[in-house]
C-alpha cells in the first residue's frame, strides 16, 4: 500500500478513534458491533419474508444467508491471509496512542463485519428497495454504522471497513443476480 495512503488511513483512524471520543459513543459503539444485538432484526426479517412471500420468502432468506456466508468466508478466510494487515489495536507502534475499547484478534483487512453487513444490506436494498425506497437509507445506514463502530472501538482502520464494504456490496449484488435467475418474475 502506498505510504501516503497508509498515513491518510492512520490520520482518519485517529480522528474517529480519539477525536470523536465521547461517553455516548463509548457506550453505543461496542453495542452496535455486537452481533447478538441484531438477532431480533434477523428474526423480524425472516418472519416478514416467510409471512409476506411464503415460498419465495425462503429464497430471499437463502439469498441473505448465502450473501452473509460468502462475504464472511471470503473476507476472513481468503482475503485476510493474503494481506495480513495488523489491526490498529494490535499494532505495537500505536499501543500508547489509540483508545482500545475492545480487543481484536487476527488480521484487519478487510473488515468481516463490514463485508457481512454490507452484503446483507445490498441484498435487502436490491430486493425490497424498489417498492420501499426507505429500505436503501435504513439498510445502508445500518451497515455503515456498524462499520464506523469497528473503527471507533479500535479494531479496524477506515480502509479495512471500506474494503470490507466494497467486497460485501459486490457479494450481495452477485447473490441478488442468482436470486433473480431463480425467481425471475419476483416483485416485492
């Protein structure tokens, strides 16, 4: 990675991690990145899909699960071992200058949280966003907030979450193409 880009990434990281530090974010951001907090949302989406769309709803759920699985596996097991980028919370040179709000393990690029949530978000947007435009705003804001939380708590650099978001968007888009092949006449 070019040195100027690394410096910009670190500067932006410090701005978010330290510059935006406040008690409200210190409380909220660890919650936002906690996967268990979103279980009710996932249950609600599953229930909605089955109730509203019956059998096609199962295809939507499978599409969401595939998007999540491919994004997660690809980012965590395929891409991270290639780049081997150390997380900021584990960077020895930064140990005295960052705020570590939670521990992080493994490599940082790309962020699996970002790739997973942006994959889910774009599937929801592309399937339901034509009928309900607000889905675009809510789903993408949800994924972006979770990604922001990753930087705020100190486990990812901004480029980690940006790379994860781009990867997740591509994976989600590809899964929707597959869904449309299996359900060509679907209208939300």
